[in-house]
C-alpha cells in the first residue's frame, strides 16, 4: 500500500438493531461514495440476524476488498444504538472515530428485568478510551424532529460526513438522498441531514 | 414494465449491486430461460430479484417446494432445451444431491447452472458444510466469485460453459459474497438464447446401468475439456511481483482471495510473494498450478472451509515430483468459521517470518446484555408456544424444525429440544417417540411442511407413529423474506402458482385426527392441545395466523388497536415472564407496552385479562 493510498483507504463498521434500517443507511452511504468516484465495497448479513438481533455491516472505501471486518480493523464505527456501539468497539482500530446514537433500544433481557442496560456514562467513557474522536448524538430524538425515528439514521450519516473523517462531505450525501431515496422520504431525510450537520456545532 | 436497471441497464452502465443481484444480471446477460429455487439464506435474493423484475417474458421463475424438486425442474428444463438456473443454500444441495449426480451423467443440452450459497460461520444455518465437495463429488465445473462484478461475469461464463459442454456447472458463493455490494459494469442484455430442440436418445438420457457406465466415461471426458478451459480461464490469474525474484507463492481461492489481497496491502508484502488466485476452481487447472509451483520453494494455500485445494496441490506436487514446501491449514487458519484480513495477516507474518502489523485484539466486554434474534412482537408462534408450554410444560419433548419458529428454543418458551434438518420435526420426532416414553410434540412451519414434512407425515401414518404435530401456518416463508409457498393465500400467489389447502393435504395423507385453529385464539389452541394430548397416534393441529411482518407489509392489514397495561401487579408481571413479548418493557417493578412495537395480537389480554386492556390506536 502506498502512503497516499493509506489516506483514502477507509474501513467503516456499522452496527445497530434489526429493524432500525442500518442496512438501508449502509447502502445510502455506499451510493454516496460511489457517486463521489471512490472504490466501494459494502458487506451485509441478512436472515436470522435481522429478527431483533444485532445487525452489522461494513463499508470499504478506496480499494479494500474484504466485505467482513475483524477486531481492530475499522477506521470509523457508526453505532445506531449505544449498547451496540459498546459491543462493536473491539472492531475499531486504536485512535479511530466513533459516531453513535445515544438513544438506547433495550434488548429483551433488559425489558424483562433480567439484565441491566449499561450506563451511558460508562459507554462514553469506554469509547473515549479507544477512539481518537467520538460523538454521541440523540439520533432518534432528532430523527423524530425531522419527521420519523428512521430518519435518525440520516442524522448520524450527516454528522459523520460533516466531521471530515470521510473523503466526501454532507453535499455528497445530500445529492445521494435526492437521487436514491423515494420521494416521500426526501423531506424528512433532508431535514435530518441539516440536523446532523449542525449537531457537531 | 420494470424500470429496474437490472432489466433496463445497457452496456457500459455501472450500478451498485448486491452479489446476488449481480448473479441475476449475469444470468440475464447469458440469456437464461428458466429459474427455480427453494429460498434459503444467503441465496434467497437471487430468486426474489427475478420475482421483483417480473421478467417481461424473458424467463419463467418458480419457487419449487424443495431443492430436489427445484433441481429436477431445472434439469428437466435444460433437457427440454432451456438455459436453466437453480438456486439454493448449501444444505439445500444435500436435499437435491440425488438429481445432481445423475444430471451430470446424462448431461443437459440446454445448460444448467446450480447456485450453491454456502454459509461459513453459520450466520443462518445449522452447519457450515463446504459445497466445493459437491463440485468434485458429482463432477461439476465450479466458479467461485469474490466480488459483485465477478458474480455477474462468472454467472455468464458458467452458462456459456454449461451449454458448450452440456454439463451442469456449479456457481458457488459464500454469505459474504452473496451479501456484498459493489459496483458492476454492465454488458449487453441480449434476447434469451435460442432453446434447443430435444432429440430422443435412449442411450444417453435414460441411465439404465449399461448407459450410466458409458455416460460416466463421457462425463470424465467432458471434465477433461473443462480442465483445459480452466487452465487458461481469465478467472485464474497469476500476479508476479515487480522484479519477480521471490521463490514464495500463495495460492488462494474463494473469499480468501479478498483477505489475501487486503493482508498483503496492509503488511506491505505485495513484492514479497507471487500470487495465484483461482476463480474457476474445478476441475483443477493442474498445469497452471504446476507451473506456479515450479517457480516456488514454498507455497501457502489460503482457502476458507475445508482443505480441498491444499490437499489437491499437495497431491499434484507429489505426482509431478515437485520439491516445494506446501503449507495451508494450521492452528491460525482452521477449517472452521470465516477467515478475515487479520487472520490472513497473522498467518502470512508467521510464514514470511516477519513482525505482524495486526495488534492483538483488545479484551471484549462479555458482561453486556445479549441481543439474540427473537420472535417478533405479534408473532403467532409465540402464542402457540405459550399454550403448548402451559399444557405440556417439561413433560413433553419438543421436536423443532427450520424457520423463525426455531427461535422458540429461547426461554421462557423453550419449545425446541432437538432439530436435525428441514422436515425432521416429524420423522425424527416419530423416531424419538418410538424410543422414549415421553410424549413428543413437533412444530413445523407451512413452507417447511410442504418442503419435506409431507413425506415424514405419510411415513408417520404408514408406520403407526405416535406424535402430536403442530403446523405453525403463518401463510408465508417468513424467515427468508416472505417467499411464496403452497400455503400462501391465492390472492397473494396471483397467477404464478396455486394455493394448496393444508388441512386437505394432511387428511389426504391419511391423518384422521386433525384440528384447525386460529393461533391468536388462545382458548381454542389450548383446548385443541388438551384434547390431542390424551389421544395416541398421529395427531395434527394446524394453527393459522399470518406472520405479523407479512400481515403488515404485504397483506396491508390494519392494526386498529394496541395493548395497554390496565393494572400493575403480579398478573401483569407473570405474563411478562411467561410470554416475553418484545413489546413489553419494565420500568422498575412496573410493566408497560411499547405502542410502536405492539401489533395488537391481544394474546396478553387473553392470558391476563385484568392486567391488560385494548386501546384504539
């Protein structure tokens, strides 16, 4: 790998809960990258894992080929649910970037009172120990402000695009939303895009 | 008319496709006429994409009732001159193995491509068998794509070869390839290939023993032709480092090719080894590999799954008298689970005797609450399982089957004690009951019943077995994404296929003790279970209720009401503990219902009538 390639080659790990729409978000970001002229490979797992379980996916930019990440390989972790961010943390390389929702979706064991959900302070503290930069964003809340809980995913994507860790910015994501999302979802997602861009302040 | 780029896209266009969608485009570019399948992760999106596209007269698609039937239909189509594709998951090929082997003997003029989607790592499967064995076992040329682009290209090439040699060809993917997305450059989309006229030939197509022996020789000759094609296939590529001095080589096949490329890039080792990547992996391109071995003193073989390539390379070196050190599987790279870039890095570092750039993994926090997959809120299986547990408790042994309902194994429902394969709830349940004193309750879904439950049920009647079978009929193939099956209502099947009445089938197979209930009618389900509990012989309860996701997304059923907690206390908490609906959540010692998750099945109201009430949404 040449030195100048290193900067372009990025591995992004997505994690969330089945039904949240993380795979749709992965595909949207993949299309954004492809439109930006980057080499793109995305990886997903369908099937049994989607029934309320953890859903992981990856997006590789700049020439990586392997659509599956191992621990310590991800440059960026996008967590659509804070407990899953914590669970997915081993995938992050030391000094990588974390963008995560701070709105919990308790697993059944927690709902049933058999286990307790980790403290948000503990999640943030453990994340900071590994990550070079990290942001926890009330994605569900902002998504609802924009029009639906699902558009909270766009809040997160917009925030990571605005942060500068990706080789493209919010404008590229905006263009992809306009090109690829169905008309009825445009308004809430474009609103979510603004909220995500502004949340970093 | 579909606007989908898979049907509309012209030569030169580039689209981001799922691996399985790229296979569809490849089949269309090849000119496919017939597609059959039985759905199964990770293969399902292939047929589902053909279904979505409609085809506009290009091809005929069918969801067969099982993989054996699907392969026979496709083989029959190819005998009739059609270019045919059959798709299934890896364990499906076990079901279809019988017609597979004989198809290769008689040869299929129209051309048949068999897609086997393997699942290393058992993401959605009961084993991680390596179906490259089948390519060798049954003598099928085999292609293994590792990118979306290759998935399209190799599919097209597989069809070309299948028709040229009149031999079935295997396209073998793994989960990561089926479910990867990447850019795909399109070629022309020609009209479907001409169908070939069937010419009667008793000496070929009817494999009585004398014919079969002759055809075995023809098969061997055809595989020799396929080997020559593999020797110069553009999918088998050698990369020589700049300078070309090194005497170390790596041979990689399958998804390990990706891990190798990324590991060599990460380690900065691209100039230290020569690489042979195999994409057309069977028949083995023996001359190509020999030539590669001759340039090496040491060779490392990288392949996920079994050590098939490694053993073949070892045998080849021995046969051709090549003095080269061959390494492959070891404690780092085993025959189990999936590989990764980091694993390949570690193995390469040890082999090249240089420091490994991959840092040791940080400890994983194992104390986090788990999030296993679960039956959905409003899943009718949960209602039936609850009733069964109330009636039988731990007295019965629960014989489970393959589908969403396998998730009944989780507490508090715990209604799965053993499982072998599709359809085994009935036949393995029959055998268990014969060996044991315990009553056996089997659970099977509608699609699985039509897949391979019917034969087991006929056998149970024929052999006087003693089993209570509950058919969890949710009217669709839920786990794999709501594909059609004979239990689906006619309105949803449309003109494509015909509905079959479950009870008529059950009674037609000779079952006389059969009850039909609504799964959400807890009283009726409980009563049916209690009545059947005291009887002997083969008993069947058909518990009907559409899959909750299917009802909402496809049947567009309204959900006019939600459950609400009317009274906190022991009754409410008992319901929480025994039903464990994911729409419930606990706040301190209080219970609440998440209205966004509740589907309004009202099973909780029937269990705890004073604790819950219905509310208009």
